[in-house]
C-alpha cells in the first residue's frame, strides 16, 4: 500500500498571512527527514499543513498519491501520528490515558479501548523507559516526561508515518539520546515495519547522528536539501542562523557543529534557489 506523504509546490500560512511557498517534500516508510531552520521560518506551520490541520494556500499535499484535502480525518490519523512541541491537558489524566488516546483512530465510533489497546499503550511507555509513569498524573510530570508520553502516544497509534515537532526540545541529554535511538529504530523497522519520520530540530548534530535527509529552511523557503554532510556546512548554517558556525570532524570521525562565539557571521546572502545535494 502506498503511504507516501508528499508536498508539491506547497504554499503555507494563515488567512491574510502567507509564511512560505514553493515547498516540495516527500516522505516514505523507512526514511527520516530532518527540518532545520530558525524560529519563525515556518516549520510548525508546514507540519500543520502536512497533517491537514490547516489548508494549503497553494500547491497540494498528497497522501498515498491522493490529495490530503479529500481524505477523511480518520484516514489521516491511521496514516500519520503527530508529536507536538507541547501539550497542556485540560484535566488531570493519567499518563496511560494520554497514550491510550493514540488508539482512537483504530477504534470503532463510540467504543472504549480494550485489553489489547491497553497492552499496546503500556508497551509504548515501556519502550521509552517510562513504564513506571503509567499511573502518574500527566499534568504533574516534568516537561521532558510529558514529551516522552506524547511520543508514546504516537507509537501507540501504529501509523506508517510520524511527524515530530521538536521532539527532543524539553529532554535532558540522556532522554534525547534515547529518543534519537528510537527514531532511528522506527525508520529501520525495529520491532515491526519501517516507519517514515519527519522531525524538526534546532540541533544540526542530531541530523548527523541520524544520517537523515536534511531540509534547511529560512523565511518559509527551502534553501537546501540533501545528505547532512553536504547540506550542513559552516557557510550554510551561518547564513541561516546569523551566527558564525564551523563544522568539524572529531577524532572518532563524527561531524559536529560548533558556534564561533563572539565573532560576527560572514556577510553572505542566502540564495533563494533550492539546492538538491546528493
């Protein structure tokens, strides 16, 4: 079954306010797509458009080769799971209850989660190392713990595609490493069929760690896309983030990005053209 997610000539934004245009992307199971760019460049708006939460202002989003706008919400929910940046629950749900909400798309209308759904939810919590929080009040968890619960909810949804908006933003170093390993495992088919994952991050080192295809954004446009070692150069990162950045190789052979503190960035201007880098 074709479950590819694609954007073709996509324009994004809100009524009376266009944020970006000319966006072309494609994600299939087994792939990892990493979006990088400064705050306000349109990453979250792009995600909301890819999920059908807001309409495209131009171009189109395709799911399985069909226009996303023609798909029912239940169809989209069975194909794409979403991990938002943050979540404030209106009631003091248990962490397990939050994860069980991910099973909604798999249940008939007006039905309640059963024993199998509970088993899947508990397995998702255990997979992220937070099984002991199943009965905890979600609203009283730390920001990092809540983020892990939201990722568990997405896992419990059992979709072939996953959209993750800055999934490691609230996590400590250890949990960041755990989530990155989980993302790599999902794309590689660990424990089941390979998933396609698109995530945004402010840490270019994560793209190197994942070996993901990179999409570098600025002001609502794609400046470059391709393999991280080709796209994430010091020059490109300095242009996008407005601070001088160097990309260096460690003794172990890993590429890392380092800001040159106290220095001005080079004065080059970003090209509006998209660069496809093999």
